[in-house]
C-alpha cells in the first residue's frame, strides 16, 4: 500500500523533531502534567508530551522539560491516541462529511474509514467522487473505501448504479481510496460469480484493504468467504460467532449499535485469555440523535468498559489495533515519531473528552471545535435523485380474484423467514389481516413505477404509514402501512422534497425529515438534523402503539436488505439473498 502520510516525511520536519527531542531546541507545544494511556504496554504513566508540527517528538518524565512555544497544563488528565472508527457509513448520520466531522471530532474521533456505499448506490461513480472531495481538508481524517456491492444483491434489487470490476479498479486507482469496502454479496463470493470474483480480484491486485460482511457465515461457507481474500467483518452475532471469525483470521469490527453482542465479545475474550490485536471498534450505522447525544466510538468505549472490558484494552481496540488494520503506522500510539493525533480524557471511567488534537493542532475543547470553521464543500452535493412520479393510493392494493386467497409473507422483522397466510378478498383486493403490514418498494431511479409488494408479519398493529428513501442498500422508496391513503401521502411527500423520511396518519403527513442530498443526507447543522430526526422517531412510535423490541425507524431502513438470508422486499418483489429466489406475485396458486 502506498504510504499515505507523506506530510511527515519532510527531512526538515524530522530534523526539528529530533533536535527538540534531544533538547537542542524548544517544542512547538508541550502538554504538561498528564497521564499517558500507553496502549502498547498497557500502562498508565505520568509523562509530558512534546509536539513539533504534526509530530510527537518526545514523551518524557513529567517536569523535565519546560522549553516550548506553547505549554498546556493537563492537571492529571489522561492522554490517549486519537480514536479511530474502522468502518462506518456517514450517510446513516444523515449529515454531510463536513457536519459529521463537526460532531465526532469533539468526541475524540480523529480518523474514520468511510464506506460511501449508500451514496454510491444512489449516484454511482460521480457520487463517490463527491464523497472523496467532501472528505478533504477537514479536522477529521476521512479514509475513503470503494463501495464493492452496488447493488448489494445483484439481480435481487435495482440501484441507481452498477459497479463492476472495472469500476472497482477505477476507484482503487484514486490515492484517497484505501481499499475495497465491505463485500456483502456473500453468495456471489462463495459461488465465485464472475461479478464478485472480478471485484475481489481488483482489490487483491491493488494491494489495498479488502473488507467484508459475513452475516451468519460459519463452517465451510465462512472458510470459503475468507479464502477468497476478504479480511474483516462487523456482522457479529454472539460469542461463538466471534470466536469462529477470530479463528478464521478476520479482523473484527465491534459495533456500537449492537449492544447485545458486546457482553458476548467480552466473554469470548475472557475464554481465550486476551483481546486479540485483530479486534477493532466501529460505528457502522448510527442515527443523528444518538450520535449527537451519546457519541460514536467514545460511547462504545463506555459500553465496553461497562461490560467488564479493561479500559486500556478497549482503548487499544479503538487506536493501535485500528491503526494496524488500516495500515497507518503514523497513528494509534502516544509515542515519538507518531502523528500527534491525541485525545485528552478527564479519566478512563466516563471518558469525558477535554481536548482533541489532530496533527499537532488543537481542534476541539470541551465539546466544541476550535479554530477556523470548516471550509465549504468544494464540489456540489448530488441532489435531484427522485426520478419518480407521484403515486396514487391504488398502488398500495394487492389484486386478487374470488373471496379467499393464500399469500406468501415475510415473517418476523430483521431475522426474516418465509410464511403463508390465508386472507379475505373483497372487491378484487386482498384484505390485510389486522396484525399484518404492507411494504411497497418503488424504484426511484426511473426503472419502473410498479412497486415490489410484500406483506409483513410480526411488526405490530399500525395506525399510520412510514415512507423512507434510506433503505439499505439500494435506497429505493419504501412505504409501510395499512391504509392506502396514508401510504400515498407519505410517499408523495418524499417524492416532492427530494427524499428522506415521512410519517402520515389519517391521510396527512404528521412528520417529515427532508434529506435532499442523494435522498440520504442534509446539509443542515448537526443539532438541527438530530432534532428533526428525533421528532420523526417520536411520530413513528405514535403510529405503532405496541412497543417493539427494535425501534420502527431501525426496522424500516433494514427491511430491504436483500443480501441477507431470508425473504426481503425489494423493488422487484420478495427476494431471498441466500437462495436467489424472487417472488413477484405473493399469491399462492390454488391447487
């Protein structure tokens, strides 16, 4: 992999750092009176830190040096390496890279690995070019990965673009791109489809990272997936799954959003007697209100230590282990010669962030950015991606003959399975049972105005409709509900505003979050996006009085994940990611 941190290579910079470390000239900045969190040795030790330009020049005993242009007293606070997020989709925050950086840098995150898979599915290579441009010149270091699965399940859904091996090779040729983003077409990899074989080979040929998505893979399929050249996974389900994937040599990316898995991870580490160096932390998908309120990687540190993980072990996962995975030898440790990406914590219990440094410059203090505001994005964000005419209520009716019919259903949210249901037919349309829900998915890229339809079981009893253009992974327009008028109102609100999320009841829209950038993002301030999303979340809870185990918003955006096992509704109908089955007509033929 080509060295990506040439700003540290200038001989004059290294000369200055050596002279300062040796005591022959002053430091630019001296951090005094702190406690270094040494993620290499596992020690907490009193030390001062001398910085020259973007480099750490010296980590030395407290009080032995006072010569510096600027000195900062830390009063016993803990200095750790800047936090690193090894896998995420900025799009899930519904913010642009610039406003995302404004949010996470004050939380101590200084480097992220971004898979712009969502914007890539909507806008193709042009949208990925925008992602690369929008990631430049921020206080947050954004390492961009090349989306590998556009769409995530070829043949089972239609996105706004199709990336083949040539597109992958094109993106991997860009210096800002660090590797192949999560490969989700597990079936294609294992069966050696020409499409996925070409994409993985492009990654191998580039010498860059190859990231994975190994949901529910075990045994021979897991071995085959890793043998293809895939190196990482964040789709972890429990203790045994974690152990199996560690033993298969995968780098694991523990997710902040999968709180039920975190104690299982701690149990797995205790079973083997250590936290392997191949364990890292990520946020993957995190909603704006959660990100603003709780934080990203810093919140995961709190969760892991609350589950019994040693604080320095948790910090190592979020720093040194992550830097090793991303092949960034300049990051991940408080040590001479490394980049001065540092976070100052009040302690390692609450992980309250006091100061943040990026490349030797203080960029945040007490929860706020310091210095000049981020520059405006250099490239116009992609908008106007709703190529869909307004829809009528009749689009949300299932036509059938006779008085009774049997339909195939999608049973149980998230971990779906096929089901069947006998239903009444009135006036040529199926009457939905009271405990079911209709899901309709419209292709929003101009391919077809006829939606894929599926009846969902296990989603509670609804009193309104929800529409979204955030729909992993092709991000078509999905509408959930029972009343056709409610469903049409929610859908048409998003067609008019350029995409986002909307909730309707009694034929009227009661909450709307406009996301005009690719139908996924807003350029509003983080707090504004977080507030509006929280309002929409509350409205969605109001139309589903029965409390479900998973929030409605999280259920709807993942309901079309065609790459996962089991039935999922896409713009083509009801599809199954592991068998390739497509049901375009849910009516079961009479015998």
